[in-house]
C-alpha cells in the first residue's frame, strides 16, 4: 500500500490530483479511466464538504464556538453527499450559478421532461 504524501498547501494536492488524472487520460490508460473518474468525483465531493465546513465556521466566527459545536458542524459536513454538498454550497453562497447557465439548465429541463 502506498503511503500518503503530506502536503503543505491545498494547491499542491489539487495539482497532484490533476496531474495524475491528466496522465491517465493523456496516456490513454483505459484500464485506469474508472479509477481516474472515481478519484476526481471523490476529490470534488471532499473539496465541497471542506468548503462548506470552513464557510459554516466562518459564518459563526463572530462568537466563540464550543468544541461540541465545532464537532457537530464537522460531523454534519462529513456526512454530506455530493448532491447535498452542492446544494449547501449554493445555499451558503460558496458556489454561484451564472444567470445564463441557470437559464440554459431550466430550458433543457423543460424541453426534456
């Protein structure tokens, strides 16, 4: 089993993941496509969960949080699914949808019931 690399910044981790996925796609390693997709999916899900966690803590930072509150927020965020993390990210303004994109999505949904 490969040992985990310790990163000093999130940028390093993002770059390593993108490099690995690009290497799989560029080298046409079809046997690893599924692994690359799962890795990317997992990365996006975990990044969204982390961003939601940080944003919730930031929004509550006007007062001192107890350890119990922090643990409850961490537990909540850890149990989010990709879909629920996306919804939370939209609702607490981590992610914004451009009006033109939203209009295209609405028209696509209406045209393809």
